[in-house]
């Protein structure tokens, strides 16, 4: 293990930013810490970097304790690089000087700088100063400077949050290839589940200072531990229900359940992509039917807004997400089927 976190706590006054965190990271792996603002992500990696002192718990790096309540190994003595959200480039240095400064203590300095410049794709603006660079260019320089240190662990704090969509895809892809080309591990802090899934070997989901689920992207996406985790991966339809005879009623029909007791209250999460639609020529009277309110084309897919009626004849607004350009007109009648891989039932 390159990193081991044991019973870590941290607070700011009366605010508990981190509560009893325990996890390990394997060598040459990429881990994402996923969660909304205020969940403790940045505090955690600042503790790992040595920028905050441990108040309770222990951090081990390469099998050696680097921080606990008694001592805190200085950041410069840990083989860790930190890419800040605002990049934190030296404004009085050119791109090449920023990278050279990071590599100044290395024996193979010139060879290393040339390699880093090529890997990070910054050749075209080596003589520019940070203020003359675009956000994407600054991101590349920040990455280049961080890997020039040849760290054992690279920490990236919301590294793509300020980039536009098209540039973000390119930078994320290049970042993944860059990290994989190094003999390093990486921790990426993000609130974007798609970024986390694309970049990571494993995802750590945080909420209010605690870890609520850890697993591979596929595991977390198809087996979320609660409503919160399921909701991180995009918009969802959520219904409240009660278990009766191993079933629960929802506006989308009655669902079979397992491992629940009768009369237990549950939350049912239905991803929009779980709802498959067909346009009907005339109004449908079957239970699995609805009426289209609006259709929105989003390029690779379409979002269909529709209303359905539950068993008590109450109307519910539902969203369906379909691949392609399926765009039924408003007031169209539709029938639907459900993909149960995208439906989750949790105790309330």
C-alpha cells in the first residue's frame, strides 16, 4: 500500500470536517474522492499532503507513519505533489521556468524537463507567463510542474472544475494517460461522478465528513449503498413507498423486493435511463403508460418529461432518458417498460 489512513478525524472549531476515516490506496492506482462541496474532500487531501496537522488518527505513506497527533512530517519531505484548484503557478516565472524549478533538485534535470514538457503537451507556450495562458493551458502547466517533482503520490483538487466542456474532456483524457505513464499513484478530488468513473480504478464516496461507499466505478454505479450515492450519478426519480408482501407500489408500477420486512418504509430510486418508452397511436389505458409533457434533445440522448398516474389516480412528473433522437410530441401517449438494473430500493 502506498497510503494508509487510520481513524482520521479533523475539525474546524465546532465543525467536524472529517469523522473517523479509514482506507488504503494501492501502489500505481488512481483513486477519486467523490462528493459535493463541504463533504471533507479537500480537508482530507490537505492532511495527506501535510498542509494540515492531524488532530486524531494516523497517516502512513510507503509503510512509514508521516503524521499523527505527535508529529507531522513537513510537506516537502513527503514524496507527494499537490495540484491546487487555482493551479498556484509562480506568476513571475515562464512555463518552462515553473517546470524547471520543480525539477531543480533532480540529477537528470534536463532529460526530465524535456520528458515532462512532451507528456504534458506544453511545448507551444514554454516562454509565456501564467497570466497569458488559458485555463486549459494553466492546467497542463500545473500538471507538468507537479510530475516534474517525480512524486510517489499526486494529489489533484478539483482540477477540471473551471474548464469548458470540450476542453475538459481533452484535458481529462490527457491527464489519465499522463498519470498512467508515471510510476505514481494519484488521488483526484471531484464532485463530478463522470470524471471519477473515467479516471479512477476505485472511487471513495464521501458525505458530511464520512466515507459512505468505496468500490470500483462499475460497482458503485450499479450497486449504490443509499439514495445519496445513487443520486451522484445524475438526475433520478425518487418515490416513497411501503413494503407489503415483498412488494412496493410506485407511480411506475408494483416492484418486487428482497430483504425487506412488511410495512417497512422505503425510498425507490429510478434512473431516467431505466424507463424505456414507445409512442402509442391512441391513449393507453394500461398501468404502464403516460402522457408526454415535453422532449429535450441533448445530442447523444433525449430527456422526456411525462406524467403518469399511480394506483390512486394521482399524477406524477417523471423523467425518462433515451439514447438517440427519440422526441415524441407534447400530449403524445406512451407506454413504458423498466430496466431493473437502474432501479434501487433503500430503507428509509
